[in-house]
C-alpha cells in the first residue's frame, strides 16, 4: 500500500478544516501549518515515514507525514521534529491532527496492521542536532484515532480527521524534540501544533495585569497584582488570579480615578474646562459649583469668581459664597431697664446659612464723625457678638443718653471680603420710651379657653402703626412666664387659655420708630367649663378647623409613627390593614408571627455540639468543586455543585478551611455555620451543611450568582431601575428584620457582606464578626481582618461598643447610601478619624445623585444620633413596601428639591412634624405659636395652604420671618403631597 494513498484527500480536508484555532491565551511554539520552507524533520529509517509537501492555491506549503507499511511485520518507523524552544513554558500542549485507517478497511492485510502510534519527547538544552537514539526519548502516550472513517449519505467512506491534545511537562531544560513512532499503522499526520497557555495582558477595574504563565499544578492559582492606569490610584490592592487554563479569576480590589479625572472605557480622562472632580473615586466630573470656574483640564477644584469666597471648612463641592448684606429694618423698644433691638435678616445672605450678627455700640455727639465706643458699662444679652437670632437686649444703659448701635451681618466668608463691612445703624435716645399709643383694652367675649380683646387705634398719630403686641400671663404666675402674640388689627383672640383663670393683658403698638410704651394692664377671666359658650366664635372656629385638619394630622402622625417607631401601640393597631394591603401589592407572603430566638454558639461548652445541632453534616462525595471564586479569611472559597443522594443537584459556594489550621481557627470557622444554620429566611444566606468529619473542613452555602452587592453595584453603575434598587433594599431590610426579631445583632452590615443572586435577590451573609468584636477590647479598631468598619458603624457602637439592632439600623442606612450611589465608598476618601468627628458635629452623608427624597429621608432617620429615635427594621420594611406600591412617591428627587425657589438652605432637613408647635420650633419661629393658633391655624394641613398674605395676617411682620415661614410652608406642602402619593391614608 502506497503512503501517498491519502494525500489528495488530506489536502481537501486541510483546506476545509484548517481554520486558525489559536486562542489569545495560547502562545504557539510550533505550528507545522504555518512553516513556509522545508520542515527538515528526520525519519528513521529513511524509508519509514514519508514527508509530503503539497502546495495550496496560495502557493503555501502544506506539510504532511505519512506512513502505511501495514502489510509488513515488525515495523518501527520514527519521525523526529526539530528542536523546539520551550520559551517561558513549564508545561506545553501538543495538538496532533491526523487520519488513521482502520485495518478492516484495507483488503488483504494480515495481523501485521496496527491502529495506533506513539508520541515521545526528549528535553535538551542544546538546539544543535543530536544523533537520534530512541532509547533517550520518554513516551508521552499511545495515540489512537477516535474514528477512522465516516459513512457519507451515498455510502462512501471518507477519512475522518482526528485531533488529539496531550500535556507535556514539567519541562525544565531549554527545549525538546518530539518523536512519533509507527509500529505498522496507516497514518497521515497532517499538522502538529505545540503551544503553552498564559493569562494574557488584561485591563480590569482600571488596573493592568501583565501576561502571566500559570502554575504547573493546575489546582493552584498565581496571584498577580495589577498596576493602576495613568491618573488612577489604588482603592484596595487590585489583584487577579491566573488559573491553569490561562483564564483570569477572582478579581479583587480596584483602582479609581484620581482627583480631576473621571473614568471612561477603562481609562481616566481629565475633567474638561468648567468641570472638576474633588475626590478620588469613580464619580464623574461635575460642573463647577455656583460662582466658581476653571479654565484648566483635570481640575480638582474650581476657583471662586471675584467677590466670592470659600471658607476654610467649606467642601470643594460647595458653591462659592460672599459676605452678607447688612441687616435691615432695625427697630428698638425701650423701658426703664432694658433696650431691645430687633432687625430683619439681610436681603442677601451671601448664599450661606451660617449667618451671625455683631452689635457695636457708639456714643456720638452732634458731629457723627466724632463717635466713641460705649465702653464696658453696657451689658448685652445674650452677647454682643456672634448672635444667631436677629435681636439683642441691652441692659445697664445710662438714662438721658444717645446711643448709636451698628449692627453688622457676618457669615463664614466675611473675613475674606472687603473692609469696612456695611452696617445698619440706629440711634436710641434713652430719655423715655415712646408714649403709649394704645387706649383701653376691652374684653369682647370670653370662653373657657379664649378671650377676645379690642382697643382703640391711636388717633392722628404721624407714624402708622405696623402692628400691636399683646403680652399676657396668668395673674397668679406673673413672675414665672408670659406669652405674647401680635396682630395688625386693634383686636385679637387669645386662645389656648385655662378655664376660670384670671389673665393680665397689656398691649403696645409698633411703628417704624420702634415700640411705644405698653398701655395700661387689664385683667380678664376666662369662662368656666360648664358655661355654655356655644356661640363662642373663636372656639367654633378652632373646633371646625381642627376637625377639617384632623384628617391630615392623622395622616402625618401615621407616617411619623411608622417611621420613628416611637409609638408601637399605634403600629400594632394598624398592622392588620397594613399587612393586608402589603400582601395585595407585593403578592408577598406575610411572615408567621412566631419568633425563634438566636442562640449564641459560644453559649455551648463544646462548640462542636453547636455545629452538630444547627448544621447538617454533608458527605464530601456529594460535593463537586468547580472553580475557585475567592479567598476567605480561613481559606479559599469555591463554587461547585451539591447532590445529596435522591435529591436534585444545586449550585453551591464552598468555604474551605486551609490545611494546617489550628483548633481555634477551626472553631472560629465553624462558628459562622452554627450561626447561619439557625436562620431560615429568603433574605438570609442559606446554609446547606458542613463537612467536619474529613479534610478539608468545609461550609457549604447556597450559590449567589452575582457575588457581593458592592462589586455588583459598581459593575452595573446607573443600570438598574429605581424599583430594582428599592426592591433590593427591601430584601436586605426584611432579612435584617428577621435577624433582629431573632435577637441577632449583625455588627458588620455593609454592601460587601450582602450577596446577590441571579434574580437580584439580596441576602445578608457574613456572620463571623460578632464574637470577635465582643470579646476583644482592641477590636473596636482592629480585627484579624482589618479595622472596625467605622464608616458603617453607629456612634455609640464606635464610642462604647453599644451594638444593638439600632446600631444595625445605622449600618443599614449606610447600605442604602451605598446602593443608591452604586457602590461609592461612604464618606469617600475622608479618613476614619474625620468621619467620626464629622458625624459628631452632625454631618450626614448627602443624598447620592438621583436619590428620591423619600429614601434620603429614611437614611437620615437611620442616622439619628439618639438610637431610640431610629426606625426599626419593621418600620423600614413597611415604608419601603409602600414606596414600591406607589412608585410615583419615588419621583421627587433630592436634586429637584434643591432647585426649588426659596426652599430652606439644607435639603437634608425635611423632618416630619406633627404639630404646628413642633414645626415652628424647628424653624426657630416658636414665638409665633399663638399667632397661628389665634388666627385659627390648628393643623399643618391648613398651614400648608397659607399664602404670604395669610402669614402676614397672623401678625408675622418681620420680612425675614415671613420668608422663612413661607419657604418652610412650601416644603411642608411637598411633604404632604408626598404623603398622599405614598398612600399613607388612614
Ligand atoms: N462568595 C462568598 N460566598 C458566596 C456565595 N454564597 N455565592 C457566590 N459567591 C460567594
């Protein structure tokens, strides 16, 4: 039989089948299909193997080696390659493509025909030709064909091209020869490729990783540290692991773009002129804040426009601001012992909220240029400088003197502005107070709780009365306290009084020149309870308004109590209807009321007993480990499959305990399983079981396809819908509610400790930390894994290790922030110490971009300093469920609120008030409580409909106060709208 018998067929096969199958992770050492000249391989004996070189249509040679001495016995034909350099490889792969005829297909062959050939190699450092000695070669394998022939539809038999790959190694010398031994088969060797595998250069998380050769040992990985791309910095050391197949595994750590640079397609680009980035991180460059600019690329800070400044503590993200204009409308009121100065805030606060006032007293003669300072005789209450309210009382002034008071407004950048600063001045003569402009005060009617008064307006006085102030107190308590209210008209209804009680009233007028003296005191008594004052107009007004407003107040109370969790009886009463609606909306299951209690495994004398009680023992043969997916504190974490007999196979994650661990490490490792095994909830990672009776010790848990929440969020930056985000938050809160109901405190709740599955269900994991923190007095700052998670931990837990479900709620607020910012680092690159200090000073994380107001409100509630004021997880779950059921409630975004005209300076301030008193207290306008009451505003609902005119009518005359109240009313209106949209109906 001729060895050229297959040649033609083979060339056809080659043309059809030779596509370039080189992979990016293969480095080719030899490929006979690409060698253009002679191969120069040797044959022994020379008439054994034939070397046949055909030309393809592009005139490129196709080298094949054929042998077919099937009729002759005792064949021993060798074909030897040239010397092949191993380069960087430790292990190489030899891929052979060949055809091999089966002996049955060749007529008249005797028993001499064979159907295999042998592959050999020999390592040498020398590339020069060495004499061929078969005994020096090591056998790699016997190669047989998968199939020799295939039957076509027409009954023809065509030769089948076989591909076989063998691993060779470890190779330690510089190169090697391959040899092919034929012992009587009919073979055509059509290509030989020799290659090794590498993990190719790659770019991940803004770090580059070089070409890396895997280890010989296929079960261990090569750890490779990445190098940050230009203008990026390490956040956590970026690492990848190079697997045996040339694949990169387990990305850890990352780089983030430096200040002034933002990420785009794996590179850090400089911010454009007009844009800046103040912090290292994966945020985008932002437009320069108001009144600032930059003409440079890559700015980390924008410069302030002329006349605008940044105070030392102003963050670079804040708008540039300027000193305020002077105060306005200074008025005074004087009696024998005290001089009261009051003014309106400046029309321009300079864009800041840290407004204060300084008052300077001068004594001036007839020449205003010749003033001198008043000296130390005067006393100012509360103080002359750094006043936060727009008023001051002056005591111990001399009679019969003229004082000039200069009042200056200041803010955090006043020092940086120009001098002298503009002031508002008023000259006060201490001769006497103005004459009383108010005649006799009459009682029009009285009810048990109110008295209506009226008096004569002053006749033909040259200055118009701006308003009247009515001062009143219980006659019996004259020395203790008094109240006051104002009105623009010469009448007032004083409400909120005690029945059958004597009150003293006196009234004074205010004109642009200041207050007049008080008119004479009058004394009137309220009616008693029994007296039938059905016609009492004031009361009717109050009652009717209260009834109308009651609905709204109840609405607000519901929300308030649900969120603060302060009124548990109320929540319980509401539970039934709330649960019913929740089930309707979410199609969800309502958890059973029975509550299991968590048992601390440390309570067991023998910790293995706890493991036995709470975790199933798994036979290791049921586990099939597939990949290493990470490195845990105690050893590798792998993915794989678990198939207990008679049950379906499930994907699992397997945490392993490193060989050589000591007993206490084994105990700590299994402690997590003893904790996890006690939980059974869809939002808590499920323990499948443990392997403790053989090595390695393992913990097997359900597999979560998307890995940890923080890296998942970073990978899907801005790609999730609001409902997906809130749904994830709800899941985490539900898991935490379950844990807190069981009495378990997590202590390390953070996005990195939440796992996400393919349906985006979030599950709380990592139950190892609690004992470490509890027992170790140093653990507030260091644990074996690093530092206490300061950024996630509540102030009381940091300060005196007071861990509780309330401190978990604080951490939950931080997780909310991580979720809404797609995995941004809380407090960015601030140091831990700065985080602690700024929290103490009342700073809280601002809303991430695109964050609904309702969610930022919830975060702020979680971060209440007083832990009993924080919501409980049950409140959080129901609040989030309401948001999900009413998606329109998620539409108002914090940035939209910021752009509202006249909204209060700090948008993080949107507390939920429950009474007009609370509301006025919160905006420091408590002095108007009675005005609102007297004017018939008894509910926030009615207040929310007030116009500026209505506000003026209640007697708020200072323009600054009117503005503050009106802007707060706008906020109130939005809150009520929001409440209606979120469905907080009774
Ligand atoms: N990493 C750690 N635990 C895991 C799990 N259960 N699923 C996926 N990745 C994990």
